[in-house]
């Protein structure tokens, strides 16, 4: 990770007794970054995986890599050059074909920056840039911040797993609203990514 995980866990334990209890039950923070060559490849994968099973998405991603990228995720130019029939043959829906083409175009024109530029940008600026792309919403952008860039202070309050984990860890009778998670999350700054990881683990 790009931050001191031990310091983050110590901060959460000190600031929130309920979070301290959860950390003691779960144990060591074990979140790992997903390695990927380019933002385009990472976001291509994210789009493919939306709203289908992991196994189906893995199959489609594999076909795309083989047909267009010689075993790797293709570069944006290859996606723009490929006919719709080929992209549909690998298993992409029409909506995802349109999303990948838009992602490719915006990667080439700089709307979606390269990794070096992204590392120098603020979280919200990255979210705003990515959400311009068809098929990418705030949740996808937040997952990119957490698992690709290793940003320490991301709290995806609309994520079902985070909210359900919050309900269990904080003994709420009903599913908490995103605003409720956000309010409690103020205690966890600047390590809300770590808190989110522990809330996901609460489901286990």
C-alpha cells in the first residue's frame, strides 16, 4: 500500500471503539493492490465485470485479450479500430462496446490521464474525470482509487457490502443510509479505505 497500514489501523482503533472491536475480530489488515499496466486496462476490466458473474467476466476478458491484445488488454487504438462484430463476438453487450469505445477515445485525448498524472491528482478530481466516461460511475471510480492507486481515504458509502458490514459491526437494526455511514466515517479520516476494508470483512 502507499501508506503506513499499521498507523492507519492504530488510528482507527483509537478513534472508534466499535471499529476497534471489529479490527480485533478480523485481525491483520491484508488488503492488496491489483497490479495493472495502465488505467485504460484497469477500467476496461472494471467495465467488463459490471453486472455479470465473475466467471463470465473472466471469460470475456480473456477473449478480448486474445483477440485484440496478444494476451494482454488491448491498447485504446485497437479497441477503436475493432469492428463492433468482433467486440460483440468476445461477449460484450452493446452497452459495454459503447462504453469501451468511449473509454478508449477519452484515454487517447487525455480525459482519462495516464498513471503518472493520476498519482499526482486529488481523489475527487480523479472521480470527476473518470465519471465523464460512459459506463463509469462513482462506485467504479472509488474502487479504482482504492484497489489500483492505493488511496488511503476512500469511503464508498453507496456500496452494499460497506453498508451491510456497517449494519453488522455497529449492531444497527436496519440497513444504514449512506449519509449515516458518511457521518460515522468522519472519525476514520484519513484512513477510510482501511475502515471500508474492515467493514467488508464484517460480512465474513
